C-alpha cells in the first residue's frame, strides 16, 4: 500500500472519530454562534487545494455576519465576536475542517490551503510541487511559526514536506501541533 493511500485511510478514520466524539461540542458551539448574532454558524471560504483545484473551506464563524474575507496575515484587522475570540484562542474554530478531511478536500497534515488571491504562494507551491498534496489542518510550516511568515518561507517548508513526507514526519508534526497550541494566545 502506498503512503498516500495509508495517509488517506488514516485521515478518514481520524476525522470520523473526531466528528463523532466531539459532536456534542460541535452542536453546542454551533448553537452559541447562532444565538450570539444570528446568521450561519459556519464560515465558508473558497480555498485552493490539491493540484490547484478550488474547494469550500469550513470553519466556525468567529467574526460578525457579513465580514469580508482576508488573508491570515491580516486577521487582526477584522472585528471578532466575543465568543469568536474564545474559539480562535482555543483553535476550536478549526474543527469543521474535519469535514473537509472526511470528504477528501483536505488532510490532517499538509500545507495550509491558501485563498485564491495568494497567487505568489500558489505559484511557489507549483514550483516546488507541494501543490500536488492535499492541504492540511496543520503542517510543517505551521509548527515552524506559520503566523506572519513570508510566503516564500511557507512555500519553502511546504516543499520540504513534499520531499520528505513519511509517517514519522507526520507523527512529529501532529504532536508538535499540540506544543504550538500551548503558546500564549494571540491578542485581537
């Protein structure tokens, strides 16, 4: 069995497990968001995935209804709801992406999916071939200080991951992600 097939099987099983076990929490978070200010509990955004194909990316909505999309480097420029601050600090806003993993748009480990306007990052990933990978919930760039990292540096880590991708590295990234989450929360 190829590593890609093994990785996809693990992604499916892990996302089913997470979605099932956390279903009460997912429901509670959804209800709080809806009761907070109305509107959808989900934030949906077009992202670029494997082989430059676009897909709809899901997160719990942490911003007021009708907030414009911005790249992650400019996330501090948008207003965040009171509950949204808690979601972002705990990274619970990312949980709906397990649905993206389940349906095959994403993987647990891989390069973070860019928005279409990040043309330079997309181009750099085409050059280093990391665009051929499913984007991930976490990845090599994320555990190497992803926030506010220049696109060239992100692409460097993505290309390095593409070349070295294996079970040992994926396990390392998975556990290093928890250390990353232990960093002091950002201020908004």
